[in-house]
C-alpha cells in the first residue's frame, strides 16, 4: 500500500529498473496522449506544461491568452505540433480545474529531474511570459513564479534577471508609478 502511495507521488523507483522516479499521475496522463514522442520526452513535455499552467493559475484563473501562450511555448520550446500543443493545453487546463495545485508541485519536481540545463535555463522567462499574456503580472503571479524558481533551484539573482524583461507588465510597479504621478508620495513635514 505504501509503495503505491509513494509511486503515485513519484517517490519510488520505476518498475523498469532504470532508477528513475515514476512519473506523477498528472504528468503521465498528459504524456500518454503524446503519440509519437519518446516516453521520456513526453513526460518532460507534460511536466513543462503543468509547470506553465501553475503560473497561469496563480491568480485562480487561466485566461485564454495565457493558455495560448502556453501552447505557443510548447510548440517553440518542446517541438510539439500545433494540434499536440492545443491538446496538451486543454488537458492541463482541465486538470487544474479538477484537481488543483497538488499535481503542479509534483510536476515541478519531475520537470527539474528531467530537464536539461538548456531547458531549465529558459523556464523562468517562459513562466513570466505566461503571466504577462494579459499584459499584466499580478503580485500573486510573481510570487508563484518565485516559488517555482525556488523549487527548481534558481537563485534570487536568476529570478530577478528573468523578471526584469517583464518590468512594464508588473502591476506592483504600475501602482508605484501611478501613485507618484498622482502626487501620492509621502508628504514632508
């Protein structure tokens, strides 16, 4: 019984004896639909999609624009066809509505295990691109990306460097600019 629970969480060796952790159920469900991809690559793509969906759902809803950006990223960075990217995007969108965020944490761990250095290198920019799809990055979205960055082993400096490319979309900075332009600074006296 314990073995099944640990297996479902991706914490035991795979039955094929290769020593790799078993895929999370969410990752495996998406990977199983990616016909034509090597199973290991399909798990990586599924984990990537679930990590991206985590950023999209940080504010408790995934907009159509955010899902479109996820599909675009899956095509550009994971090599999926448009049909495959749309299928995966729809699956992760439904999965998050049905099961919540617990799958996303396990998927993040799995992405870290499966991703190459090059794939890890671009994930933060991709996460911020998803959050910025609506031309606005809410503080809750920034904090979710910060949490993912921490789980993936990024330094604070790496997080800040990736975030800097999206400065104009950050709500927290927009609010600061508005308050300054309206004379909302602290009064002296």
